[in-house]
């Protein structure tokens, strides 16, 4: 099995900075999630999309050696040289014990691997060497950690959270194994999302506009590398409390085949090629190629290529150079031969379709479209058989078969992230394996005759929505007891699937403290033992808590009511806001019951709100009423059983209160004596019960072993980082030597250096190169960095002189232009008439001083530089030129800004108090004054409009243009003074 990592386009980088990683047919981990801190993964096939390789797909393979690890294409190439240390399709062993048929199947497919078993958990380990041993969870943790590093490189920020997609057929043990692998990798899992659900979400998100109130049933047929899943999804818009009408997808039916996929086809081809090679060497007394792990690894790689080519061609030539004992292999394989080899596999193609239709209780006529997903669906025979099975005109190919689940997981990661705000899309996933509660109690069928009765209560039914919370109430226990959590009816699975499934018993729950709670509250009436269960967004079941609930009636004497309370009640009744004692009673009871309501319906669980709304609210209204006796059992889901019984009691219990109530227009108020008699209120007590869980399917990894696994992976990661750092230092040193040796013969470097200087540098470079070849393999990272620093220090002066000479022409030209324009600006400023002058003499003198000082510094520095030889350190430095330019530009910009925002002075009036002729600099406010019109113009004629601000004219515009060019050429902007705007 392998995986696929999705490279996002640069234009979507901010939005999809998670990087989706597709990991074949079993799990899915991918970016994005939050862009800043999360990403998501997706197991769908044996290839992975993305990243450092040039192709969009990278094999998900891990090679584990004594001193190093390899991932991706590097590990795939190592599979030929060291097949025992190269692990792939290890996801098939997650959550499996030694007696699982999948373990034996894996050993038969990859006999080069040595498998050992944990004596405590009976799980599988890979024995690479006597010193190296890894569990499948640890190997998966390595892949997750490596994928995170790729995502961090792409997102350019650390990633902490992840959305991981898993196959829909994963049971509780397999899902917990994925969570443990994520813990080993140091990832916080936001959600485990089923890969078929993620695919359906991706399809719906990009077709949001096509979804309306009419239900659309779409079938997704996903054949990946290791398994096949068929899913029926219903799309339609629904009304939500938070966002109104929004699109929704609901998983209606699921069918799967755990071993039907592209890997099995490749193994058949490998076996066929091995037989052909043995036949070619039959007369040479060569040993069987199947006994050579390296040769079989080569054949498997060729079988993968051959399967891909035969999907588009009728025949192809398989050829491998030096397959075994330096003997080349070449054979022609046709598509007909391939289809004959996999004939029994193609017969299993319609199986998941029938399972999905049965679980959804639908027919093919109700399916609008069948969409292909997964790489193995590209095989023409698969499409042919599937098209005949579904009876459609064509199969939908309008979704990316490799990346659909990753894109859906990315969207879900963005939904769970606080960094993004995405459009709502309601997702209602479905429970594949039903879960029930079993318990045994003693009953008295006849007086003096006792017997044990076994009871079962469905907790989460098959194809029911989740996430979901349920409460089971045990009403007939007053002492400590046990109950069991098991899978329900798994009759829809075949015999072989049941063996692969593993244990059908989940957990035994032992309660401690039930009898003590009854002794503690002897005066209270028991409301049962309530067990709160949670099937979260990841499909993982947990027992939140177990409580013993008691109630009693407490009477309040009239004298206990304070004067302040009476006054408050009187004032409230005057404004129509008063409540009767019964209303207060119900209000108090509701608040207490609200603590239980999230156990049956939560705001964060949209999949449960619609179906279980009434069940969640019914106990809240009047859960305090004692339930009637149970004739058949004494435990039931709170929302399924208690509702009807409590509703009946509620109507009877509310009758007295309804008679006692008197509204503003109702019956006359009761006499004063009756008002003082307050009804008894209900007091509720909750005692938490101790819980001991005995896991029966697959024990979780103990915390001490988990900590050791985390430390082991951290040590390996640290070792890899140190190795990468050392390789980077060695590459940098080697590159510096080669580049510098080449530069020494370039004219620009020879011009600024003497023969002796070049010989010294060349000798040092040659000596370091020799040391690197002889002793560099054993050198540490520190030693390599010290060698590089020593060489850079030796060549620093040479490189500096060359760089300065490259910068001189551009910097000096910019300085000359700045000086010329500054002089022109100063000359123009001095020509302004005294009456219109906006600059002070001090300001113009300051600018003139700076111009003269800059001219003098330039001429003196150039003269001094001309006297120095080119091999000496220059006195004309580019940074000094830039500093002079910035100082001069600052002074000119100050005057320009002053000219822009300074209003002109008003003109003095003559003796006849006539308005002087407006100047070009007159403002709009001055134009508003009354003036004597010239001859031939009436008084009503509008005066000539003038600009509101003083413009700097051509000189100022030229200056601004030159300033912008300088900023662009130098890459620096002029700092403003404090008084500049």
C-alpha cells in the first residue's frame, strides 16, 4: 500500500497551506489543515502526490537501516538493494494480532520481512536486525512525521494539528492504532475522517450550486491499491439553525472488500513473470527466482509498470536487466493474459455495489450517477464489469481519482481550523459496525425461583449517524455490577471478513461504588445508573462517565421565604413577569437536566441534531418523573426508551400545577392562605461511579511503551536532522571550493588581486579539497563548518573588492543625478519672488551646504581612490555613497513637502481697496472674494479657477520622478524627518 501527497498551487497557498498527503488504501493524513498549524493526510493507494520529487506522486515506502532512514523514491530504490529493510503496505497490519488472517497474507506476499510478535498484546513487529525492531504504529508514525516535515517546508511554518482519513471499514482497534501512531509523531489529531466521506465532501464542495432540496443519490466506487469501497451518498439542502439552508451529504450505504485492489493484480503479474523467467532458465539448473528477494522486488516493480501500460495498450514487453545471476529477462505480456490472471478478482467487482445497496435499502434505479475513485479503477476490465453491474450508460470520471479524498480532508481541516472561515457543508457520516450493551441480571420468575436473564440494548445502530452521544439507564441495580460493550449483528460480513475483523467484544465495564451510593442516599428515590457513551467525530467509542442519580421532594416552609423574595415576586407579578411555584419548579429541574442533555444531543454534532432532537429534549422537560417498571429489561438508551414513558408521566404531573396557575386573564387568584403554602420542590443528587475498563479487542499500548516509542522516533528524527545538517555543510564546503577556484581565473577577480594572493587562496582551496576527499567522510558537522568559515575569511577581501567595483557605476551615476537636480531645485527656489517665497533663508542655506559638502566629498574620495591600487581595500564604498544620497534627498524632500502643503500669502490691497489681480498661486478661497471684472466682462462672470495647492512646477515633478527612480534602482527608501508629512 502506498500514499499520495497533494501539491497545492501557489495561488492557493494561503488557503490550502496544509498539503494533502494521500497514503494508500488505509489511512489518510493531509495538510491543511489550519494553514498555520494543521494539515491532513489520506491513505488511498501505494503512491503519494507531492513535493520534493518532480512527479506528483511519491511512493510511501520506508527503508530502515542501522544509521539512516529513507522515504519516498529514495526508499523505493533501496527496495531492490535491501528488500528486508524496506517496508511498504505496513498499514495492513495496524490493529491486527498474530492470529489474524491478514498477518499470514502479508507474510505470504512479502516473505523477505521477518515478523515477530509482542507477547503482551500479540501484535506484529518488523525485525529489521537484532538491534532494530519496529511496530506498524511506529512505522506509520515515521511516515506521518515525514509528511509533516514536507508540509512545513511548503507552508513555511510549524504544523501541530492534523486531519487523518482512514478507510471506512476500520474498526475500533484499527482507529485507535492510527491515533497512537499520531501521538508517536507528536501530532494532535483534529479528526479521523473516513476516506469515502472525504471523497464525497470534495465532490459536494465543488458542486455546491448543483445541490438543491431534491435529494440526489450518488454512488462512489473506490478501488485503490489494497481495498475497494462502494459508497452511496445523498446530497440535498437542509435548513440549519446557524446558517439557514445549507448543502448536506449523508452516507446512506457502504460496501467494501478489504483485499480487492491494484496490489493483488500486481502480485498476480509478478507471479506470472516469475514463472516465465523460470521457464526460460529451465535447462540451466538455476534456482527458483521466487527464492531471491531482490529479484522478486524487481519483478514487483516491473509488474506495477506493466499493469499501468496495459491499461492503455493491448500488449507490452516486460524487460529487466540483470534480474538474477546477471541474466536479463524479457517477455511479452498481453492484456488478455492479464485479464485471465485476474479473472476471479474481476468477478468480485460487483460485490461492494450489492453490499452498499443492501445497507442503504435502495435499488440501482434510485442511483443517479456512479463515479470512479482510486487508481485501480483505471483498469479497463474493472470499468467494463462495473458498468455492467450498475446498468448505467456510462461511469462518471469527473473527479480526480487519486486526490479526491485528500481535497475533502483539506476542506474538513479548514472547517475545524480557527484560521479559516469556509462555507458550511453539513456532513452526516454513518456507523458501519453496530455497537450494543450486554448485561445479565437476576430475575424472579416465580416466588422463590430465581434465574439469570441476559439483556442486549442497541447503543449505536448500523448506518446510524455519528458523531452521537447516548445515555443508557440501568434501573434495577442497587449494588456493584458489570456490563459489556460489544459489536452488534455483523451478519453482513462474510466468514473470511469476520476472521479479519478480529474480536467482536470491545470492553467489559466494571462499576464500583453503586452500593455505597445507595447507602449514602437512603432517603432519596433512585433514578437509575446512567452510563454516558460518546461516538466522536473520529468514529472512536468512549465511555465518558457513569453516574448514580437520586431525587427527593423537599418542602419549604412559608416562613423561610424572605421579605426581599416576597417583594421581588410581588413586583414581578405587577408587570406580568411573575412565575408560579410550579413554573419555578420546572425551571430548576430543566437546568439540572441540561447537564445531561449534551449526552444525547450536542450543538457541535449536526449529524445527530436532526434525528435525535426530540430524544434529546424529552428528558430535559421532565426527567425527574420516576420511570415505570420495565417488564422486559432494565436498561435502555435514554433517548429511545425514557421519552415515551416520561411524556406520559409528565402530562399527569403537570395537571395539578396547571390547575394552580392563574394568569392575568384566567381564574381568580387563590386565597391568601393558599398562597403561603409552597409546593414541594425536587432535589436531585448525582454520585459519580468508579469505572474499570477491560479492553477485549486489542489492548492499547501502555504509557511506558508509548513513551519509549515516542523517544525512539524522536531520536531517529534528530539523527536524520543531524545527518542532513552534515550533508548540507559538506555540500556547501565543496561548492565553495569549486566556485572559488573557477572565479580566480576570471578577469574581474584577477584585476583586484595579486599573483601571490591568488596562489595563497588556490593553495588553501586545494588543501581543503584533498582533506575533504580523504577525511571528509568522518568529519563532523562542526569541522566542516569551521573549514568553510576559514576559507570565506581568506577570500573575504577579494570578494569585497569585486563587489564594490560592480556597484560603483550605478551608485555614482545616481549620486551625480541627485546632485544636479538638487542644484537646479535650489536655483529655482532662490528665483521665487520675495512676496511668494515659501522657503526661509536658513532652509535654502542648509540645502546649499549639503550640496556643496556632497560635491566636495565625492571629488575628494574619487581622487583618493584613483591613487590606490586595485588590489588594496577601496576607500570609495557603496554604503558611503548611499548614505550621502539619503542625506541630500532628505533635505530636498523636506522642502518639496513644505511647498506642497503651504498656502500662499494673501495679496495686500491698494489705497482704493481694490482687489489685486490674482496670481497663479492664489488659492480657491481667495477666488471666492469679489473682484473688479476687466473690460468686456460682467460681474456675474465666473473668475478663473486656480489650484488649491501650490504646485512645484516642472522642477518639482522632475525631482519626484528622479526620486522614484532612485528608490527603485537602489532598493532603499528615503527616511522622513519627524516634521515631514
